[in-house]
């Protein structure tokens, strides 16, 4: 029988107060992913409101070693521990990332990576997953993205058109991966080093496309599945914890690290079995 959110909140508060959450992590770091932070549309699998987001950010700041994703990746590359480390990431390029999320993180002194779908930026595109919303939340402009970059936030690539890299191949995949990198270079004057593949499931990235990501010059590739990141993880195979309204409180997130870690271990065992 699953515990109620209220109980998870109480237990999570004790976890953090005692430092037990760090023992639970035991050689693991956390990369969290968001999409929208908005009070204008109802919370759902892709949306958290500003109060929930700020509460989570305060928990991250107080209970973890919050690192820019590039520093997190550098630790992995140097075979150093990421235990207790946490990085924040955002996918797609929604306008509220600039208007709502960034000011909260700025006030709390938190770094983050924004993975932008380059052809969404400054457009009126309404992707299929947003067609049921009462109003579309809109996308950042290139001025917004440039402002975040100049401020020190990391800008990563998320393909040009949110392509499913588990399906596209050849020149189409080259265009989506290398093309998104080049657009960011052209727009921002610097090469992105981090990549998030769209949809983020294990079936949404062909191995040949992972090699394209490596060959294009990216240092890391993050998914949307898999949970926690163990010490020694391959930077091109990084899992994330997706944050949504399912976490009824920041403290519930801390408590649920236990089950997330167990799920991560099962995924790792399956992956090792496949590779063998």
C-alpha cells in the first residue's frame, strides 16, 4: 500500500533534517527536468506552478550540492563523485522559463540548463502535446535565450523541430542534431555542450544517433527516464528525474528518492544485461 503524500511530506522533512537523504543517495547524483513553470495553466505532467517550483528550488539549495550541468558532467568525466549533487534542467524553451522560472532561480542563486528546440524559439508553433491547453503558453524569443546565456545560464540543444531520434536517421538526424548545435552557435556565439533528446524514452534514441550526438561535439546527452545518476555514469547516457505536480511537496521529492534509486538500479541492471 502506497503512503499518502502527507506522510511522505513528514518523512521527507525528517530525511532532509537528519541528512539521511544523502545516505540514501549513496554514490548517486540527481539531474531534474522541468518543462513549464506557470500559474496561467493548470498543473499537469509538464507543468508546475510557481509556488511549487520555488519550494522545490529551496529544497534543492538547502539539501543538495546544486551544480551547473557542465560541472556535473565534468565530475563524471574525471571519475569524481557526484554523490549529493543536483543539476536543474528545462526542456523545449517555453516563455515561462524566462518569465517565471529564471527569476526564482536567480533570487536563490541556482544555475540551470535550458534545452531549447531551436525552431520553436520565437515561433507560434503549437506542438501536438499542447493542443489541449486552453491557451498556448508561448515560446521564448532569441532575445530571451540570449539574455539567459549572457546571465550565465547554460543553453543546451534539444534538436531543431523536436524530432523523435528513435525514428529519424541519416541526413534528417544530422540536421536535427548538428543543425540545432549550429543554430545555437549562430545565435549565441558559443557552442552548446549539452544535449537532451526529445521525448526522452529509451526507444526515442537510436544508438547511431547517440554517436551523431557525440560526433557533433556534445559532451553529454540526457534522457527523461532512469532516475538517479550513479558515480561513473557515461555522460552520454544520463538519466533525469522528471518533476511534475505528482510531487505534492518538496519533502515528498526527498522521500521518494528511495524508490527512485531502486528503480534506477533496476534500469542499470537491465542495461548491463543487454550490453553483455
